[in-house]
C-alpha cells in the first residue's frame, strides 16, 4: 500500500440527502487532498460532514477517516485553532 499523498487531487461528496432542507453542501473537487480535508473539518457543519466521504484516487474516507487525515502529523497545512483551546487561553490570561 502506498503512503497517503496530501498533494493528490480529491473529491468531497455530500451525504445522501433525505430531506431537501438538509442539503448542506454539494459535490466539490479540490486540487489537493489537504485542501479537501481542511475544508471538510474546518468549514462543513457537523451534520454535513456526517455521512460525507472523501475520494482520493481509489481510496474513500468517511468522517472518521477524514478526521484522522486532518489530525495526522503528516497533514501539511496550518490548522485553524480550536475554539475550546481559545476559551481556555483567555481564562488562563484573566
């Protein structure tokens, strides 16, 4: 098995839509898997991420797989600071 390449193009597919009002996002193609992973974790509402999947070449990643890619030490992009960490930092500064 080849190591995962964050530089490969990727496609992000929405969850199957049961109710039209839940249409959180549409299919989206990204130049790199890293951009797709960051978008999925940082931009998608949790209910849109649940059931969505990422396709990179022949590999598919569900919500937990996408999260694992994002949290990996190999993830090449800067991550957005977590809101919980920001709240703790402010409490420590007070």
